[in-house]
C-alpha cells in the first residue's frame, strides 16, 4: 500500500515539475516576444 502511494506521489511530483518547466518556457517565450520588439522600438526611436 505504502509503496504504491510513494510511486503515485513520485509521479505526481514529476508531473508538477514538468508543468513548472513548461510554464517557465512559455513565460520566457512570452517575455522574449514582448520585450525584444519593445526594446528594438525604443532603441530605434
């Protein structure tokens, strides 16, 4: 019983880590796509 619980908990933690990695990647992509054009616009203005 406890072994199955530990396996399920480990799988849950791994899923959370994957979700966090994907969220971080999406956030960084959004930041890049927003900041870079604004920065270029300001530098070229």
